[in-house]
C-alpha cells in the first residue's frame, strides 16, 4: 500500500489524487460548508467595517464604502478560494469537498465568479437552487448549472475508508471555536455600525427639519428664531434650545446621550452660509468628523 497515494488530499492538488474519481458531494455536506463560509464572510466583513470606522472617513464615503465592501468581499472570498490550488473555501476544506469543472480540473477565476452569481440566485430562490441537487444525478445546484461546475466529495474516494466521527468534527469545532472567540467583537462592531448609521440619519433629518427652517426664518426676519418658530420633533432628540448666541442646542437621547451644538455663520445679507458643529459625548467618533472635539 502506498500511503502517499492512498490518503486523499482534500484539495485534489497532489500527484496521484484525481478529483474526477471522487463521487459528487451531497446536499447536506454542501449546506454545512456553506454555513461555515457565510459565517467566515460575516466576520471578514465585520473586520472591514471596523477598519472603516477606525479610519474616521466621512459619512458619505463610509456609506458608499460599506455598501460596496459587502459584495466585494463575498465575491473575492468564494471566487478566490474556489479557483485556488485548494479548489475549496475554508468551509469546503472542513467538509472535505472541492469544486471542479466537468472533467475534475481546477476552475478559473472567471468561472468561479460566474458561480458566485449562481450562489446569489440560490439566495434569491430561498435555497431552492440548491435543493435541485437532490434530484440531479451529478448533484448539481443552480450555481453549478450556471458555471458548469461540479462539487466532489474527496472524503469518499474509492478505496479510502471514512474518517472516524471525532476526526470529522475537528475542523468544524475549531472553526466554531474561532467564531465564538470573535462573536463579541463582531457584535460590538455591528452595534457600532448601527449607531453610526442612526447618527448619520439623524444629522440628515436635523439638516432638513431644523437647520433649513432656521436659515429660511433668519433670511426673512433678519434675526434668529425662538424655539417656538421651529416646530421640530424627533424621537432621538429630547430637547431643542436656542442659546443667546443663536446656536441650536440639541439634547439627544438616541442612539446615545449627547449634546449637539449647531452654530450658524450668518452673512451680512442674512443668509446662513454654513454651520459649525460640536458634540459632547463619550463616543464622539460615532458623529461626523466636523462635529468631534
């Protein structure tokens, strides 16, 4: 017995191991690998959002970057790993399955990208695109039909015995342990992202519902309004005041307790040219950069 060729390589990349000889992977294995991969993607996206927050970029740029980062990470993760020499994502490696073309060869990045589109189609069909693999002789899902790929079970190669149950669980358990260790970080990052998004929404509504009417009143009356002239209500704003200098002072209750001061710069013709912003809170980084101390 030649151990070098009898022990299967999960990637199918070593000499003597031919993925074309492996049977097609079942739906349950593919589903388990997909769950692990989507969790891994979530953690990577969370890390990317944390990096954007730490960079302190503007709200507009942050919204654009965050919305572009999610599909970009999804694409690079799946297309990059499945077209690599391993022919498998980390979730597939843990499940001992690989992605190949119809003849068992490694797929290109372009074909792996096409397979990503098929995976999106599976999500749109609420998983029905994967269920069809149960009825297909080659266990092809919708993504495989679109990209012309096959998913093969390297663990079930002819002439190799199955791994003991405890060995099958080592990879997934280590993977889940890593996820558990990062769960708090991911949860904190998600809350921070939601808080920042809430603050950005609040600032837009304050500009439209409070600062704009203030500027219109000043232009018409050549004086600062009193609080009764500005009928503004918002669930995140506990109290609105206008101080002796004409600045708007907002006492916030959501997403966190904070004091927001907006001071208008008025031109000689009575037009409000700009606003100076200042926030007093324990977490000023969640507010726009021009408002931070």
